[in-house]
C-alpha cells in the first residue's frame, strides 16, 4: 500500500493527540465523534492511495 503524504500524517497525529486529550478529560461523546472522523479520514485516504495511478516507472516496464 502506498504511503500517505507527510501533511496527512501530521494531521492524523494531531487528531489522535486531540482524541487522547478528550479521553483524558472525560469528554467521551466528543472523543467518539473525533474517533469516527479519524477512522473515516483514514479509510478515505487509503482508498485514494489504492486507486491513484501507478508511478511512471511501472508504466515504462509495461511497454
């Protein structure tokens, strides 16, 4: 599977830190919403990476 961009990686880290803070301060409902958002964002980025066209090096080997 392809790697996500550095920006997306930092965003996911920031969202997960926010999630841990919400759990630690007992804001459970907000934490559940944020967890749902993180999981959805992760699934979407995974699908985008899976359907992104392959690199030009692999196309050169096909010809």
